[in-house]
C-alpha cells in the first residue's frame, strides 16, 4: 500500500513503515468475530430443534484483544516488528477517504474506534462458543495461518522499495557528458528517466503481487456435524 497514515497498517514517508496508525486507543480491548464463525453460528441456530434460543437475544463475539496485541501478532506473522500509533480523528478520516471509503463508511469506522476507546466494545464470547461447540477463530490464529502470505508480501514490498531507491539514486547522479541536461550541469538523461520509470513500475507490480497473496488466504472452514 501507499506510505502514509494508514488505519489498517503501513507507514509514512519518514520511515514509519511498520506502524498501524488509527484513531483508537491501542490498549483498549474489543471483541471482533470471524465471518466463518458468524456463518456457522447462524447455521447452528437455523438447525436447532430444541427451541432453547427462541425469543432470546444473543450477543455473539469472539475473543477480545487490543490493537497493540494485533500489531504484535502481525509482527510475528510477517517476521518484522509492528507497532500501533494513535492518530487524530480528522487525520484518520482523511486517510480512509484517501483509500476510497465513502464518507459514511469512514464515519462508521471512526464511530467504532470511539466505542472501542471508550471500553464499550468488549463482550463475552461464551454464547458464541456454546453455539459453535469449539473455540471461535481468533485474530491471532488467523494471522498465524496467514503468516506465509504476510511474509511473502513483506518481502516483495521490501524488494520493490529497494528497486525504487536504486532507481532514484541513479536518477540523482550528476550527468557528466552529453545531453542538454548535462550541459546545464544537472538533470536527467533519457536513460536515467527510463531507469527510474522501470524501477517504479517494478515496485508497483511487486506491491500488487503482495496484496493479491494476502487476498488469496482462506481460513479453513469447520465442518458442521
């Protein structure tokens, strides 16, 4: 992804590449739930013939954790330390809008962050476990499962950055002979411009390959007996 304030991970141009930056308290606990667990829980309810859940509200949530823990687990999965940094609401909204979110979507994410930071999004997982008859899928378990894809993506992006840096270094060299730019005492030759462009294109190809590798990760679905 691009370097900049990233509510879903990343870094910015001054080197904070391995930082999750979002408008949430890194130490506040919250309780997400895996999509596979939602599906299995609904299937369990739909096929239940005991009537035990009729008319009864259910609060389904997975194991709680903090954003700081997510950063640590992500670091373990990708083989490089990751930290979590809290940023302001406006900066986070601008980042979300920059990634293509609609305004209402960005506001919804920020509302969730506010609930988490206010300790109002931490729930018990007992009801979900009872329906599933097994431990819910945790973020830590998913990251461990996806570790090879995270590592591959990190490696590809590191190589892409190296290629861009090398191309930039070549482009910054003083031209010593030939070409109008050289006669002015600086500037780029055609070969340097071509090399810089190829380096940027190669970096973009590797970035996309890393993103696609992560998108292809599928968590094993439990079987319904």
